[in-house]
């Protein structure tokens, strides 16, 4: 074969292959499907039963979720604690499963493990939460163990003393962690001194160390009753008749007095909260910052939907305004977050995180400027990104039984049902630039931001860092006078 013939053969083969591919494509290509916006998503609908003793049962059937999630929300207020025994609710929550009238702590632990039950309890501003997860086939014995834990705890003296020692050790650890130290100083500065919110949820050393078994038992007897309690069971409930099981176990739980009143009263704010406090921690290589102001609750005029979006835009993601400047442009931080945190009455807007020590004053200046930039409005792109993230991730956030049960209890302790969750997601679709701008303006006006002699008026600012290195530079910003307090508090 000549050289010219040899060179023509591959070209011919290539042309034939190309033609064949084109013919195949012509016969198999279908029109690209149109990408439409997702349909509006609704939170799963629960079934509600009210028991005669005041317990409300809400069930959510989640097919395929064979580990059932059981949650209880007890509207117990931290304000119910005796002031000289603050922390007793936390100690009580931690010792509920340390033995019952029928079983010792060790026996109860073995029974929970044998039945495939995961149990936990904790106290917060919202109330007492009890969590239980169990394989579907063992719901009945798990509920009986839960009944014993709630109604027949014995609070062994040795176990109460152990939990008191543990809590005292935690307090020391919290003092050593800058973020927790800043949080404690913030609430002490932000809330009125005689308001329970100004002091740690788990109590202070002088009150915790005084707690006895008798204190814990008395608090339980008075406050752990069925009235006002919401119980949620979520998971694959096919073939499981939950209501009779709950009636047989918790239906005899003592009703107790009606409870709902205390959660309606907002916390009292300190009249001098608008100031800068620097917790002196010599030698710190980072500075922890917390900046806050009074925020709305979910009943706010104009609807709650704009506020999570505003928090997302300002500091709710790595692409938010704060990180775009302090992390990406300046390299001062690994990340700082902002969010609105509603309580049942009133709420907070908080920004918190740590920065390099050598950038302390500059970071504070930038943070205040970025937060104040909300008064200048938001862009359509920013608002759309926040709306899309919150609304379009909701199906994934609430895809499991435990997430559904947790949301239902969170709403119950806020005096709501998960109908609010669905309604709020619907309302998100109507949040635009104009509505977000108006919501931030109302928040800023209500919080008194910008009213006063300094650019930081209205904000409560707490820093944990080296006062010797940073105080003068912070005062030079013109944001206000700086109060220095001891790291030991």
C-alpha cells in the first residue's frame, strides 16, 4: 500500500465513525426536561390526643423509620428554682435515670441497653426535655421504663452528690473556654441582675454546691407532673397503636397544677446593657467577641419569616457579609456567625466568634459597621440566597423521625404546633428585599440601635482577651467606654 493510501485509510475510518455517532445521536436524543421550581413543602401532619391528666400526645407516622423517637417537653421554668439552689433543675434532669423504685441505677442502665433504648434529659430556658429512641418492637417496655424514670425516681444521695461535683467541675471548665466565658459575661451584662436569665442555666458554684438530695426530690415532686406536657412519638407506626400504650403507662402520671403562665413573661433587660465589657485574659492569642441586642420572638408584627433570612445574609454562612470581610478578605477569623434567637416572649440577635488577637480592635470596628449596614438595606441576590437555603433545605432537615420529633417539641415549648413550621416556610416565599429591609429597620428601632452618643449605641459588646493589649485601641474606635472585668468573674 502506498503512503498516500495508508494515510487516507484512518481518515476514512474516522469519518465513518463520526457519521455513525451523529446518526445514533439523531435517533436517541430527547428534549432536555425543563427544570421547574420545587413544589411547596409541608411539615408532616401529626395526630393529637389529649389525655385526662393534661398530657398531650402527638404522633407522626414516618414510614421506613424503624427506630422510633419519643420526646417530652415539660414547661418547667428556671424561675421556679429557689434562688439559693439555682441549678437544682439541671441536677434533677441528670439524676432522673439514676435508679427508680423498682430498679437500681445499674439495673436500669442494663434494661435500657437490653431493650435498645437510648435515653437523655436536659434543662434549658425553654423547659425540661426528655429524649428516648427505641427500636419499633420495644416501644411498650421502653414506655414503661420511661414511666418509672419520670414518676418513680429515687435520687440516690451518692448519685446526686456525684452530679453536683460534675457540675462544679463543668463550671471551672466553662470559665477556661473563651466562648463560654464570653457567653456568661454577656448574659450577666445584657439581662437585669435580678432576672434568672442573667445567671447560668446550670447554676453557679455557691448555689450548686448547696444542692442536696432532698432539694432535688422536692423540686421533682412539685414540677415533674403531667399537666402541660407535650409528648411526641415519631417513626414508622404501622401496626403500632401508640395511644393505648401511652395511656397504660403515662396515663396515671399525676396531673399537678396547670402550667403555662411563667413562659409568657419576657426576661428583664439591664438598663445599662448598651456598653462594652472586656474580660481580661492576659496572653490570649485570640479574642472572643459577642455582640447582641434585643430581638423579636416568633409572634413579631410582620411575621417571623424575614428574620432567619436576615441572620443568614449577615452572618449565617461562609458567604455571608461578615465572613466575606473578616475571613475571606482580611483573614482575621475562621468564622463568625449571626442569628436571631427567639424565646417564647422576646428574643436576641447575637453575633459571636473569635478573631486573631492582633486584629481585635479592627475586627470589632468592622463587625459593628457590617451589622449597621443592615440599615442600608439588602440586595435582591442576598435575600434570594437566604430564602432558597432555608426553604429548599427544609425537606432534608426534617427527613428523619428524630428531627421531626425535635421540631415538634421545640414548637410545643414555644406554645405552638408544627403548623407554624409549615406556615413559616410558606411565608418565606413572600420575603423579598423590601420586606427584609423593613424587618431589620423595625428590629433596629426596637433595640435602640444607633441611638446615643456612640456608633455602637444599643449593642451589648463583650470581648474576652488581653485588656493590656486591646483596651486603648478599642476605646480609640469611639464605640464607647470599655469596662474591664477579671477573667475569674
